[in-house]
């Protein structure tokens, strides 16, 4: 049933970012400007628990208190980035599992195919439909003010998930995601430790242009690179977080820089698969026994398989399993309880067998067996 949520209670006591996940790599505080506005509002009328609602993930915690009055469902719109990567596929499935009918939700998940205009339209449709909550995984950081104002005017709470946006934090209600700048710093720190003063001639295959996940990883990695006069970033181009994109960029890098580079940094696993295909075709060796050090991000199952096989030297995790945390925030909003305005899903990093690192865990069969996505 469609119901316009008139208001939510945003307790003044917004507590510090809650950290969930597996820990490991050093993660600083969540993005500083994500504190939601403190604002009092009347309780929603229909916050009574429903029967049989249970969270789809062990981490949902409070979500066991059911979402809505019996027969009532919570309508949720998720404007998803697209289907560019294995990470994204896992994230989509996770939302479908957690925001299920059995858990008391009606989820409208729109695959925006990495197109900003489509994503803005999806959010506007959610507003027109007067859904109870809107979740946005923003394709780009920029351009959100107007539509967020429209959602606020309509009284619909918005949760920004996965990536970050430039908009003022007063324009949305909560943020859940990972600290991609720290992921970049971890990759840089690991490389410095591994090279131990040796020269690095680096090629970077970035994620999608304007995406906070790409901007953050570059910013973090560059911060470390700047401290190393023996490192040179030869080139940095977007592979759009896709395997095809990674392959194309790597092919053109090979044309321009063959014989000149010894490090390739890919902003996600899919790009790394494409880069490996391009290097295979050109007879360039990579990984622990190769000429090129290969760094990747995401640490999906297949990415970790390549890490275990010694083809990817270091793989920095980014956890796509975020829906239960978002559901918990929604449950708290629904029950007029205070909630965390910012929730950081923590990440760690993994290195190939034979590598020991203070920044990353050495891969094993057991770690791989435990990786479902
Ligand atoms: O790393 C990539 C995906 O936003 C963190 O988006 C996410 C990134 C992830 O396409 O694989």
C-alpha cells in the first residue's frame, strides 16, 4: 500500500558513525559532511510491528521488529547505479533479499544503467508514486540538490547508499557506504611496503568518471604516491568499472607504454579481468611471478580467486552487502527511534600467497570459501 510518510524523527543525538563489517584495514571516520539534520517531527501513525517480518541478513538487528501494521508494507525505491560489475550484481541481489515481501517491503529497484538522467528520473518517479523511502546509489557525486529538495518537500526520507554526493547533508536523511578514499590509501600503503623503495611506473584504470568510488580511490592512492619521489603515474584513464572498459584502456596503455610500466592499478575487479586479458594477449606477465604488479579493488569471489592464484598481487575489499544496514536505518525511522546518520561499512585488503603485509591479509582457500559474492 502506498503511503506518504509525513515525517521522521531525527533525534538531535545523532551518534557517531557506526562501523559494521569485518574490520581489518585502517578505516578512518566516515565522510565528514554526512551528518543528517537534527529535526523533530511527529511520529508516523502506522509504526506498529507486522507479523513474520524478519531481516534477510544477520546484521539487520533491530529490523526484526517488523516494519508496518499487519497487511501494510513499507514501499521502498532503490535507484541503483546499473549492472556494470560483479560488485553491483551482488549489491542488487542483497537489496532484493533484504527488502523482500516476506520482510514486509515492496521494493522498486531501478537499474539506471550508469545514466544520470535515468537515475534522476527514477527518483522523481519514486516521489510521484509517494513511496515511503527512497534509496539512491548515486552514479555521480554532482547534480543532486534539486531532486533531493523535491523529495524533502514531498516528505519522503532519502538514504544515500554505497557512494557519496556533493549535496548538503541537510538535503538527505542518512548515508550508508564504504570509505573509498581509505581503500585507495590502503592500496598505496601496500604498494610502498611491497616495493620497499624500488621504482614504480604506474598505470591506473579508474572507475566511472564522476563516481565517488573512483574519485576516492584515486585521491587516496595519489596521496600515498605523492610521498614517493621514486613513483611515477604514467597515465590514468577511466575503464567505467567494466571488464570491456578495463580491456580497452589496457590495450591502449600497452600501445603507448609497453616496456615502461611495472604497476597496474584497476579500480575494480572487472576492470582487472579486462586488463589481464589485454596483458595476456600482449605476452605481458603480471602477478607475483610476473613483470607487472597488479592491484585491484572490490575483492569479489572471482577477484579473490585470482588473488589466491597469485595473478592479482593485492585486492582491496569493498563490501557490497549493505542492505541490512539500510533496512535497520529505515526500521528506526519507521519506529521514530534515533538512528545513525552515517554508517560506514568496513573493508579489509587481501594479498596473494607468499606476500606478508601489515596492511592486508594473505589469501587462503578458507577466505575464498567464505566469500559468497
Ligand atoms: O567498486 C564497482 C562498482 O560504488 C563501490 O561500483 C562501488 C563501485 C564498485 O561498479 O565495482
